[in-house]
C-alpha cells in the first residue's frame, strides 16, 4: 500500500513537471515526464495487485480519475501539432483507470 501511495505521489509530481514543460514550450521534456507518470501509475497498479486488497484500489482510482481530468485540461492547452504523446498518454491513463476500477469492484 505504501509503494502504491509513493507511486501516486511521484505520478502527480511528474504530471506537474510535464505541465510546466509544455507551458514553457519544451515538448520533449514534457513527453518524458508524462512517460514517467504512466510508468509510476503502472507500478502503482502492480503493487496493488500484489497487495491484493480492494480497499487500497479506491484511493488510487480516485487519484487517477483526477489526473485524467487534469490531462484533458492539458490537452486543451497544448497546440494540436504537439498533442501526439499527450493523447497517447490520455489513452493509457484510461486503461490504468479501468484496471483500478476493476480492482475496486472485485471483492
């Protein structure tokens, strides 16, 4: 559970960094931070699966849902020509959210 919380905190920090890089026009660095975010979220899902406790899934699911809303805001801010990786990351966030949601529903 602690590993999943640390991964969620890292993912949030990585998203903030990506947002800052996109605002500065440093698209490649922003893309790298989005990749770090998805890697951290995948590590979170893996640690929750190994813990095998449904109650920890809900907090992670809520955090990822919040990241999805923030990601849609980022997509609105980024120019169309630079959205490629951000849109891909948005789809990956949806997959991760679905995994967490199925973990919440499992008892």
